[in-house]
């Protein structure tokens, strides 16, 4: 098996709880790159939140951000982008406001909040980015170049019900996905880590059978299914583990590096 393109999730996969990339994972990434494998990131994060991780790995490649809505190189070249419809953004904002749901939006790689509190502070701390509190009214105006919208629920127990409400209201006009049990991520129809991986492979002249993906959460599922070879982290959800070709160690024990050495570099 030859892996020419490796796409990795960040949180819970390459990164431990928002901490810097471990020395072990950096060494594995550089070893893979030295062997000729293109190592890239595929994340739900903002571009500016993913960029420092790519730079820590020493990668100069296109990276997939916003769950596939933006592919942009570490040097700043845009390869692909897909925005949410502006009218849909206003409708979602009004829908959330009517229910007093906490909402974050990502317009032009800017981060905006419906209100600044526990959720926004936690997010800023984990992602190492700073956003702006503009309220629902401001969000109705700030809809240009919208890569993603994010609703954070107060309890994972209500997340599926809220997702059902959104699906009933907006149907196939949006795509809903999750990177955490209390996250509802809203992106443009047809956008996913999988679609972005396929696009990036084509751009790099890599056959999809020569790609490998590694992840841990629900928003990784399409990418894991699309890749030629897929690996679930030891801490991945059961749903993720059920569809992958292999399972590696947990994030806390550098399971990512273990997978790279075993499946990309052929080490034992």
C-alpha cells in the first residue's frame, strides 16, 4: 500500500484537548513528508486556527478548513472555497434568535458571537483565536463569505433534537455535521471533508486509492469513507471505529504517530 496523501483531523486526533502538537506527532509528520507523502490537515476549524498547527508540523501544503468549505495553502493561496447562501444565513440567525440558541458565525475567516459568555470563552481558549460579540442583529448583517455557522448546545442530550428542528426547517439547503457532542456545524450543501479531500487529491494528481485519512468524530466520517485507507483514533466514537480499515492508539498516547509509522511508513 502506497500512501501519497495523508489527511488528518486535528482536535482529538492530532491534538490533545487544544494543546500544541506533541513532539512525537511532529516527528512522524516530518518523517512521512521526507518519505514523499503529502501530509495535510482536514478540520472543522477556521483557517487562522488551523494555520499555526500546520506551521508547527513544518508543512507547506494546502489545508482543508471549515469542514471542507475552504482549501487554502499555508502560504495563503486559495484553492477552493464555498460559502453559505447569504439569505440562508439570515434565516438561520433568526431561527436561533427566536429560540435563544447560542450561535457563532465565520465570515471571511472572522469569528462572531451572538453573545459573549461561557461558550465563547471556552472556544477561544481551545482554538487560540479571538472573536467579536455582535449579537443576532449584527449577525444578520455580517453574512458575506460565510464559510460556516456553529450552534453550541447547553447539553449534548438536546443536540439531536435541535438538529432535527434545523433539518425540518432548512432541509437540504444546508449540511449539518458534528465535531463534538454539543456542536451543530452548518455548512453549504455538498460540502464536507470528503468532498474537499477528493478535490485536493485531484489538484495534486493523487489517485483517491492512494490517500489515507485519520479522525475521531462524526464530521470525519465522510472523509474516512472516501479515503483509500482510513484509521480511527483509539478515542474515536464507536460510529467512526465501525467504518474504518484500522484503529490506532488514543490521542493522549500519540496514536496518530503510531498510525503514520505503521500504515504510511511501513514500520513495525
